[in-house]
């Protein structure tokens, strides 16, 4: 046997292959899919994004992670965070509009109509911000998932 | 996954114990190979731990949102503020960690 170490390494790799193939990464839940209203969707997406960025931070802080991966995560985070910030602004406006609408319940008809129109507009803006944030957040999540495989 | 990694790490430790049996001219190389395999396992172990941590966090968020959806309860302003604060803190920590990593890069 001219190369015993290579033969052993190959044998070990072959022996470990079925175990590696059988391994299944834990399935990641999609919290947004469980939501039924626009505010619940926004809440789910913000918390999910927070969790994804927390994990991305752990990958970046790990000295064993390749620098190219850290830079790719940085690029994805720079793309996703502005969308998340726009979503935050839309969420704050929506919560304020909903509160104003609730407060106008005992006011006159014109005040209720104004508050209703403002809430409709805030809901539409929140829906648009959600749609805009889903893609970059999904891209960062995919990168974090790929990093741990 | 963590269990498999621990078992392989133990196997590597056991193999390291057999290094004196390897011919002297190959011993250094064999040691390097075992050290490299150990480093790879350590990295994959850390990433696997992150994976299960992310899965747990997302499961927790989903359970909370499912509960809200089932009861038809709207998200309160305080809950929204909590979610926003989490994103801000995570984003700031991520950027700080990335800056340190870039600073340490050769």
C-alpha cells in the first residue's frame, strides 16, 4: 500500500458519506405564513428578520467563517435593512392610524371618515412595505441557511 | 448533527493517539491532516449550532403569530416596538461584528 494515509482518508470519507446524506438540516418555519392580518404579517416579518440578523452576526463573529461569506452577508444585510426600516416606519404609521381610528369611534361622522381614510392609506402603505421587504429578507435568510450547511 | 460531530471528534482524538505508530517521515503530515479535520469539524459544529438556534427562534415567532391569528388579536403598539427594537439591536450588533471581522482580515 504506497499511500496508506490517503487510502484511510478515502475509506473514512466513503464510510461517512451515507451518514452525511441521511442528515437533514432542521426545517425553518415561516412565521409570516401563520399571520392573517397585515399587522400580524409585519410583526412576524420584523421578528423573523431580527432572528436572521442575530444568526448572521454569529456567523460573522465566528473566526472560522470564511471572509468571503462574511462580506456576502454584509452585502445582503445592507440591502435588507433599509427595506426593514421602511417597514418599521410604515408599521409606526399604521399603529398610529389604527389608534386614531379607535379613538374616533365616538366622534362625529366626518372624523370617523377621516380616520378611516387615514387607516386605509396606512394599511395600503404597510402592505407595500411588506411586499418590498420580503425579497431582501428572504435573500439574507437563504444566505444564512447556506452558511450553516 | 452535534452528536455526529462529537463522535467524529472523539474518533479523531483516538486516531491522534495512534500517531506514534505511523512511520516518522509521515507522522508530521498525518498530524496536519488530523488537525485540519478537527478544525473543519469545529467550524461545522458551530454552524450547526447556529442552525438549530435560528430554527428555534423562528418556531417561537411562528407560535406567537399563530396564537395571535387564532384569537384574531391585533398586534399592540408595545409588541411592534419590541419587534422594531430587536431589528435595530440585531442590525447594530451585526455591523459591529462585520467591522471587527474586516479589521482582522489580512
